[in-house]
C-alpha cells in the first residue's frame, strides 16, 4: 500500500513538473523571440520592456485566484484549464504583425506563468512535510521549460519562420495536456475545503508577506533576468538572437538545477540559513553584471543563477511548513509577489536604458535591494515575535 502511494506521488510529481515546464516554455518563447520581433517592428527600449513585462503582470496576479481555486477544487482541473488557456495565445502569437497585437497576445500568454501556484497545490498534497522541500524543488525545476524555449525558439524561427518559434511550444503543451488528463489525479484531501472567507486568513499573517518579499527578490530576479537577458546580450555585447538565446538557456538551466538543491538544503538546515547566503551573494553578482566585459558579466549572471535558484527552493519549502492547510492560497500570494518581482525590473531597466544609454544603474539598484532583504531577514530573526523563517 505504501509503495503504491509512493509510486502514485512520483507519477503526479512528474505530471505536474512536466505541465509547469511546458507552460513555462510557452511563456519563455516570447522573451526568446523578442530580439527578432523588436528588430522586425523597430521597437524602442521602453516598448521592448513593456512587451516582455506585460505577460509577467497577468502571470503574477493570476497566481492568487488560481491558488485559491486549487485549494478548493483540486489541481487536476485547474492545471488542465490553465494549460488549455495557455495554448490559445501561443498560437495567436505566431501571427503577430504589429505592436498592439504583440501586447495583447503577450499579456494573455502570462496565463502560462500563473500555472505555478496550481502545481504547488497539486504536488504538495502527495508528500509528507519532511519531503515537501524536495518535492517542490523538483516541481520548480519545470523552469527548465524556459531554458528550452530560450535556446530553441530563435533557431526554430530562423529555420522555419517566426510563427514556429511560438507554435512549436503550443503544440508541445497541447500534447502534454492530453497526457496529463489521462493520468493525473488529485491527492487525497486531508480535510474538507475551507469556506472562502477563511481562505484569506493566512494572508493576514506577517510571515506570508515576508516570504512574499523574499520571493519577490529571488523568483522575481530569475524571471526578470530570464526575460531580459536576450536583450542585454544583444544590446550590450551585440550577440545574435541565436547566441543570446543559448546563453539565456544556460542561465535558466543553472537556476533551475539549483532550485531543488535549495529545497533539499532547506529540509536539512532551514530556509533562514540558505537566504542569509543568497541575498549578499546576489548583491555582489549584480555589481558584476554592471561591468561591460563579457567575462565578468558572465560570472555575474551564472553566479546569480545559482544563488536565486537556491533561494527559490528555500522560500517554497517554507510555505507548506507555515501554512500546511492553505498551501494553494499562500502560494498564490507569494507566487504573485515573485512574479511582480519580474514585472517591474524590465520596465525600470528599459526606462534607465532610454534615459542614460546604459543598464548600469539598474544593476546597482538590484544590488541595493538584495542588501535590504538581507537586513530585513537578519532583523526579523532576532525578534522572536516576528520570525521570518525557521532555523
């Protein structure tokens, strides 16, 4: 009996991770194709920033209702609907010819990013508390879908046309949706669904907002870098869209690989210790990014990928630990904060680039924000009445 439950849990984890991965590939195809689209449409830095940031807005805010609905109706139904809704803008993007449609279709492609909170609620229920850091770390490795899109989309577009840079991932997600519906099932409920008025109670807990701040920095930093790195590499170093895509894929892959490591380490030593390392290290790497030489920039990007990957895994180990009966709801709030962390930086970077001709001030601002998170973490852990994360 126990072996059957473990096998079922493994299967559901694989199904959820795959669904998130294919959704993230659809989401990532837009930023991967942006150097090509911006050249074709002659977009300004601000226009490019708005185009890559808009999907993040829907993907962030959409996590809140999707997390709440997952707690009430189960992840199987919500994940299937989210995948189905993500497929539509993926195919529409293939026919985009002007900036207004780029913004409209791009905005709705953000539904794919919102899928994250559904999967956390879907996967979490299959594992006991002592293994949830590992399970959610593995699930979060679905970020690799963006790496695949960053690498493959420019090459596919060059070989077969721009539309296939989007349609390829829409087709892949469609096939996974069929597979998911055939084998996915919800974890056994641990209790009746909460009344809707009780869903929002954990959001009043100060710890949920601290975790939101930390995820704003870690996952927000990941999203912002992943969607803007092709633009950095194209504009700062003059790389082709294909070469920029390959390097972006490396960044996303490294961050993705370190996410489950962060979850495993959090199971063993606690999220506090992981984040105490992550914040200052990321601050230093941000300064490296401000240096306009390829070697130092690359060290900064790869170092940041490792750090924020660890941070992502550590933060989401803490959600079920603090809110075991409201994982979907709190995941929606924390995940939305993380998504918004990927929405504002591209807008800021685009404005800074347009005003100063350089991204340097944006990287410095990121470094300062990381240090501010460290200060808050250290201060709250000293105050036993306002503990940020457990040791």
